[in-house]
């Protein structure tokens, strides 16, 4: 099994570095200069500085060359996934595609594997998700992730091939649960960052994480996910990490909102688009998702952290 990683951001580069311990890996970037710099300097100075690239990792800007590998990891932002698939459908048709993005497509409300299924319906796909930061993976720190695919046999093969000395994979056939866990926790992380940024304290964050987890389950179970998936790495595990660490871009955005500071619009924050997609989906399904609605209001400038918290605390009292 040969491996390519599409997307030379921090996470894609980190995965390529770890996987190169098992054998040759090709890392694709759309920028030819970027590819040459990585090849010459043996470092991704733009996205993951100070981490050397192993000898068995090669960088390229030739998509066809990368897509010739039989397993292709798609480490691109969720809102760009469909365009990448559509632009390179012929080249990718033969490969097993492993989505490494977390989110829900704004226009359709679909997750990564569902988007792959629409664009390339005959192509085998899987999802790699769970609590992980690029720098931890790249530095060889222990990380556990979920590998989701409906094909159990293919999942077992991928689990063996994509596990490394520092990445332990757990597999599931519950693709819907894995998709939604990875997507919905980003929305809750924005809310948690806003609470801490506004100085509301760790107790308020714990409350939001707990009620946010209930909100994640509410939508995921309504869409057919298994509760044990949400309780696993791709749900609770990722929620715990993303809501408590400033390495998380979603949490960073929430901190900036809570502090009344600006945020660099060039930084990809998957939870922002996902919050809007989830709000629309919840409305269509008749689901109560109050934290998601609060996050959308914060993003749109229609609420402050203080007014948002006041609104949440004023909701009718009920059983847990």
C-alpha cells in the first residue's frame, strides 16, 4: 500500500511525517515553490517549522503524481474538500480516499465521507478523526484516533497500514457518528473559548462542555449515529482536547471573541462554517441546539458572551 497526503498544512505534514516511519510517503502542496522549499530544506517552514522532514517523505506540486498512490489522505479544509475532489476526480477515482478534515459542508450539511460519496460514488472512502494536534503528532507524541469506514475489511487493512509508532487507531463502521463528533465539537470549542476569554471561569466552561456534549448527541443520534461512537475518541475525546487547549484554532477564535479582539481571517477555523450548517440542519430537523445558536450569534456579532450566557442561564429549568 502506497500513501500520499493531499494538503501540506500543519496537520497533513504531521501525518506524513509520522507515516513515513512505515515507508515512503508523498506530500502534495498546490504551490510549486512550497514543494521545492520542503524538498531542499527538509522542513515545512510555512506550516510546521522546526520539525525535520524524514528522508522517506517527498514533497510535490504534481497532483497526478500524488494521486497515483493507492491510499490518499485528504488533509484539506472541509469547505474546500468538494472542489479538490471535483477538480481531480479522474486522478482520484482509483484510490482509497481517507478524509482527514472535520466539519459539515455549509451548502449541503454533509460530512466528509458523504461529500466524497457524492462526487466519487464508486470510490472507497474512510475518515480519520479524533483528538490530535499537528505538533504532537509531528514530534512523535502518543496520539489515538478513530478510523471510520463502512467496509469493515478495508477498515482493518487501513488500521494496520496507517497506525504508526505514535499513532494508535481504533476502527468503527459508524461513519456518521465519527463525522458528527469531529464536526460538532468544534462548535462547542468556540463557545468554551468565548467563556474563558470573557473571564467567566472554568466552571462555566465545564458546564458548556457537558451541555455541549448533550447537544452533540442529540443531533448525532437523530441522524443514526451510535452513542458509543460519541462517547469515544471522535466525540468526547476530541471535545475534551479542543475545548481546553489554546492549540485549538476553534478555541482560539472563541478566546478572541470573548476578549473582544480581532482574529486573523486567513486562519481556517472549521467550527465557524460548521456552526452555521448545524444551525440550519437543526432547524430543519426540529432539534433544540441552543449552544450552536449562541455560537452563530457570537460569530455574526448579534450577541456578546455576556448576553449569550445570560440567555442560556435563563432557559427553562429541566431534568438533566
